[in-house]
C-alpha cells in the first residue's frame, strides 16, 4: 500500500477539521451546513475515500450538513482522466454533469 500524497494528507486534515466544526456547532444548537473544497484527484485517493467513509459513519444523519465542492479548475481540465478512474458515486455524478453541460 502506498503512502498518501501530500495533497491527500491535507484533504484528510480538512475533512477532519470541518467534521469537528460541524459537531461543535451542533452541540451549540446550530444546524448549519458546512462546505469545503476538495481537488477532484484527491477523491480518488484511498486515504481520502477512507476518511470520508469514517467521517460519514461518525456524523450519522448529520452527514447531510457536509457539502463537498470539487475544485473546478482541476476537475474540468482533467475530467476524462478522472472519469477513467472513477470509483466513487458522487464523483461519477459530477463527471456525468460535466459532460452534459
């Protein structure tokens, strides 16, 4: 198993930070959706996919308050490469939307 890229490590840090912030807000009675950006290629990294699954399980029904925005420049420039490697349902939907618009 290869080590995560520097970008994937940063993405995992961001995911943890946003999830922690979401839970802190919920404890204060604030139900606020939080969005964060990820590079489309990071979504293909096993470490990032595993982190997203872990956070989704930890947040339970609160996971619907997390909004992931894929960075447009990277994703649109390499949509065919991403499509060739897609394994994540959300990413597959983004790729389909990009091709139709």
